[in-house]
């Protein structure tokens, strides 16, 4: 498999090169040169296969022969060694739970896959310095997935006072090879710093940089598995399954689109947003305009300039009519999100986090004009990660999961920076 830069399609690299560089030298995101649909016999037999068998068939073409088959299976099995249950709420709406990993968020799969691929392919030839920007859950998953991995240092940038208290604890209490960085600004500012560092000539000469954000191919490759795992659990009307995806940086939605291109019979893909909604506006008007992000209850989706949307457009060759045949965009306010969380509890006895609640709202809105659809929305994080933010309108007690309870009393190790120059100097002084 070769990957080309979306800024210059004549610049092509291997899986390993794309993995280790994160971005192309021209700043472009990497995109697979060819996506080969899976055999119908495989797709029709998903129910009789193990998660491991499904995962290898889905992922292998994107890695090629650069990782030995047995080692790739080992990496995959490590990345998905927890459950992905599909729960039915009513005859039209189901929820796919993606929070059963070690940090209780859907980012665990991609972070674990990325860390093991980097560790295996690097073979300690040279220390790797990983840069990652986070709006919450990515940072926690990366900290957990990379902690203690030989030959890798990780700098995690997160926006000060703009992620949940538990998310910050999950990031900032690590040390050793993990360096938490608290940025004065928004997620978009964190993301700009990472992209700037990846193409900074002086830093690139000194450090073996890559990124663990969804700009890196190894993050969205394993996320395709969510849709195959959901489909294998679907009982009826399999030709009319749609997904409502809480969307921020669009890596997960892009993975869903790739799953569809591989042959999974997905009818529609719903981009469910909070008020940070440039993609919804693009689908409606044909004009794409990034915007400064605004803080919301669903903080992981507070992205005004989603990096992976350029990959989404490439998949459709920037043809708006083709995009509109598959994708729908809906956005919702914090008050609507809060009401959805309460409705899920009252109506279905299901407790949802703010991001999943927006996925639920997207499913409900889509059903208005598509009443026969089977829609699966994604619950991307355990609701207790947002207890402080939601306790004012959730009138119920619950037991904090042990994964989160263990970090509450730990001290923060994060370092604060105000701009790229301060971050640049911190990396130079700290990374070995």
C-alpha cells in the first residue's frame, strides 16, 4: 500500500513512512492510493468470524507486507481486546458502545494500534518523539497506550480549562516518557502547534517526529473496525443501516466512509455536531469555511477546523452532489444535548455522555424524513468522565468505574505554554 500527500498526489510513501512522519513534508495529509473492496463472501460471513479474523481482513491491505502477518495479528488483538456491544433502544435506534477500553473512550483502539506499530517498526533505531493535540479523549488514550513503550517520547497538548476534569487527570498525571502540555488557547491552537512542529526544519532535523492525532494514518485505520463490529451484531434490515457519528476532527467519520468503500452496506452517514459545525454548513450551502471553535458541553467536538475533512472530500473527489447522496449534517446546542441525556435516562434507562447524546439527536432528526431507517449512533466515552459537567441535570447516583476512580487523587505533571515558540523551546529542552 502506498499513501500520497493530499497537497501533492505525486508524492507517495510507504505505510511505515506515513506512520513515522504523520504529515507529508508539504504539510499534506496522507491518503491511501488504492482501496480494494472486500469480498462479498467475507462480508456475508461476518457473524461467523471472530473479531480478530474480521480485523485482520479489514486492516491488512492498509499495512501491506511491512508488518509480518503474525505480528500484525498480535498488534490488532492487543488493540481490540475489549467489548464493542451494540444495544437496541427501540425498533429504529441502537447504540454502539465504544468506551470499554482502558481509558473508557473510543480513542483507545487507535492509540494502542499506533503505539505498537511505531514500537515494532522502529526497532529502537532512533528514539521517536510523538506529538499529539487533544480536545480530551485522544490525549488520555495516547497517554495510556504509549506509557512505558521503549524508544518513544510523547508530548500531549491540551487546551487549558477546556476539557473535563477527569480527562485532564487522565492526561496530566502521567510522567516518564509522557509529557503533558497545557496550552493557553483552544484545541485548534493545539493542533496548529503540532502541525507547525512537524514541518519545522530545525526541530525535524533534531527529532524523529510523528503524530498520534487522527492526522496519522494509524489512528483511523483501526477505527474502521467499529462499523464492522456493529454490522456483525445487527439483526434485521441490514441493507438499511446508517450511522450517526458525533464528529469533531472527522477521523472517525472518515473511517466509516472507508468501511463503506470496502463494501460494508452502509446507507447514510450522519455528521452529528455541536455548534462547531462548518461541515454541516458545507453540506447545506456548498461553502466550506473553518471557524474559531466555541466551548460546549461536548468538548471533544469543539473543533472549528477539522483536519480530516480534507480526506472526506478526497474520497468523494470533492463532488458535493455525491457527498449529499451519502452524508447528512445536523448540529445541536448544549440545551438540546442536556435534554437528550435526560430523555435517554427517562425513556430507555440509558445513561449517555454529551457526545453520544448528540449522536442520538442526529439519529432522531434523520428519522424524521427517513422513518424506516435502522440507525446506530456511537457512544464514544463513558458518561462518568463528564460527571462534573452533567451532574446539574442528571439526578441519579452511579458508581465511578475503577479505571477513573484510581486517578482522582493523583497530582498533575503538566507544563503550561502560551504559544508555539514556548512549546518549541520546551520540546528542545525536554526531549532526549
